[in-house]
């Protein structure tokens, strides 16, 4: 870690480390009666308060101590969004251990690899993941015990998993008298693995300091804009970059918290929104696609839902317009990545944009937005030379800041920084006002005749057609132009569209030479563990595809 010179004159302020435990203490003291509502894996609803959460987190911290979990030890979770998972967030990190959230959508062999690489000591899991635990237990080399997050009567009578413990037994047998320890704020707090890199998954190891600074910044009005007046439902899973930091920022601000559990279909989400008076949510586009389909089919509106942050992958402009015009819901387009904790930019307008037309405002809101304070960014060419912020020049996007990694856990991949900046792997443009727009992943960009074609632009236009549900654009080898775009499309149920009709839809919206050479209709697109379309799988499926000749 870089060392900086210190002035001979230091400020006369209290020296208090920035620790995650301070968030739950604050929520208990000042928002103690605020509700945490969870739809449990068992199917019923659970309600309690921040004060109850704090009490049970202290009990869990004592239980971890009795299990022999020491400072710096990794404790894994394999769980949906719920109150027990929230307790683990604070008990593990607050006691000085490291919370390792594992994505249950991964293959068991991938989970076992990650658990071994992290050297997890214990693994907490929701009861519906018992088959996954039984599959990975023989492969996990360091895990001493597995804690099933359920009541005693839900525990299996006969299980293949050795040292299987009951979560509620641990809580019941532990004292709620626990003093959160003080330690260096640069101590590791949580560990998230990313599959967005090449090779095996790599771990981003966050610190208490980085998490606390990210929590402050993400709650700002031009970021997630979370306050005690909000009812927040994180659709983004707690195993996906710590639910974009929401389990921390809601404690910081005192917002009511609603957890959806495993039920992320449109009907279940809508019912929870209406039942609990949700005002704010966050998630990836694929989840919102299901919600909007359900509301449209049933002619429904939202009573309280007013704002959502969409990230993980680019939000189609058509989805943004539907939310705003049909439902009165503001969409904040955000961008970040696991290596950034994850928030980097949010797209909101400034005061000087008030006079703009709706179309001009929309053009800005479709971008990923401006950097929130704490993050700096730039675009560079392949030689590392910084490029102009003119909204036209494409470049490789680099970032830095106090919640951006300087290296992966265990130094996997070696020195990843480029002159002190983290290379994101994204290709972007930045305009004169600082609004950044992702045009592609560097591995996904289509290079045709020495020029770049942005696949995201082509996909966004396709899904704006009323008959298109999903679209992915990939580059196909071409003897003359190196690569040309192929559009792979999923039609909406009951809708029909031809290749010619869809290609005509592009006329006047892009440069003519950007128009896809061909369109393929398919029943579904492959999705990754976080809901992103897997273009590598699509490229593999169409590797030998022959484009039509003129």
C-alpha cells in the first residue's frame, strides 16, 4: 500500500477508525424501530427492527468467537437477500473476520474452487442450497463447518454434510453482550469474486475504510440518493458485489429495508413493492424486464415506487422510457464493477439541464453518467495516451479511487494497475460535461474495416422495437472487413417480426455501415450468474456462422 508524507502539524481531531460495526450501532441508536422486512426462503414474511438486527448480530458475533473464527478469517455465505444474511454481514465483518459472499448460481465446482482459494473457515447457507453444499463439501478443503440458516425444525434428519450446524441454535445459545472491537480501518472486511476477468475467478478484497467511504458516497443525492424517507428493496443480490453496498447505505441513512428472498419474478416483486410501500429499488435489466412484462400484461401501476438504479449491464433506452412515461419511475443509470465496490458513476442531470427538451435530457440519461466523488476516470488509447472528452472519441476506460482495488486477493494476475489506474476492460466515450458512456467491453467490440462498431448501440435499437424482447450483437469473421455484426434476437411472446423489418428499423438511427449483416432469431439467450447476457457463449455458438454475401 502506498505511503504518503505526513505534515509536521497534524489536525487535533478524534482518531476514530471507519468500521462497518459503526453503521449497525448508528442504526440501532437513531433508527432502532425502523423495519427490516424479509420474504423468507421458507415462503413466509419476517419482520423485525434494526434494534433486533443489532441484537442478533451481536449474538452471532459471539457464536463466531466460540467457533474459533479469528480476525482475518474468511466466513462464506451462500444465501439470498434476507435478515439472516444481513446479520452475517455485520457479525462477520464487525468482529474483524472477512465476509465472503458466494454466488449460488455458479456451478458447484466453481464454488468449491472459490471457497478453497479464499480458505473459507465456515460457510453459512440458506436451506434451499443444501444440495449445493452436499456437492461441494467433499471438494472444500478448509471449511470446518456449515451453518444452515434456518430454525431447528427445518434441519435435515439425515445429511451427507459433516459438522452441519443450525443458525438459530447458534443465536439462541449466544449472549447478546458483545463489544464491537476497534482495529485498523484498512483491515479486510469482505471478499467478492468476479467472473468478469480472464481465467479463474479473482477476489476483490475490500477494507472497512473502502466500504465506509463507498457507503457515504453512494448515499449522496446524485448517486443512489438513499434517505430515512425511503423504503428500499434491493433486487440486486447480496452475493453480487454486496448488493451494490445497499446493506450498508440503508443502515447509514435509516431507510426501511425490504428483502425479496429468492422470489425475483415479476409478480412476486410487484406484490412486495405494493405491500411494503417500496419507493426505491436497484437491479439489473433482466429483472426489470420481468417486472415490466408482468405489469403490462396485467394493466398494473405502482403506488409508491418512484426511483430505481439500473446497472450490471447497459439499461436499454426503451426500458428507461417505459419506466418514466408509463409508470412515473425515475431510472438512474449507474456503472461500476466488482473491483470498484462497485459504484463508479451515476447518471443524473444538473441544474443547467432543466431547460433542455425531453429528447435532449433522454440523450444524457442514457449514458452511464458522471463519476461520483471518490472516483476519477479517464479514457486512453492502446498506447496509454489520454484521449479527449469530446463525446466522440472512443478509448479504454481507466479508474482510480479509495474503493477501487490495487491488486486482486493473493495477488492473482500480478500487477493489474496501469500507471496507478485500474483498467476496467470497458471501451467508453466521455463528453465535455464529464458524462461517460460505455460503448462496449474491449473483448466485445466489433472491429470492421479498422473502425469500431458499438454492439451496445445496436442492441439498444433492437430492443426498442415492440416485437423484440432481448438482443445481443456479436462480431462474425469477414474476409474483407475483418468483422461484421450479427444480431441474435429473442422475440416477445406472441409477436412476429422478420429480418427485413428489423433491419429497416435501423434506418436513420445509425451510420449505414453499422447495420448488422444478418439477424438470427432464437428462443433464449444465455445468461450469467448475475443476469448478464453471456456474449462469449453466443460467440462460441455462432463461431462458424456464415454471413450472407452481397
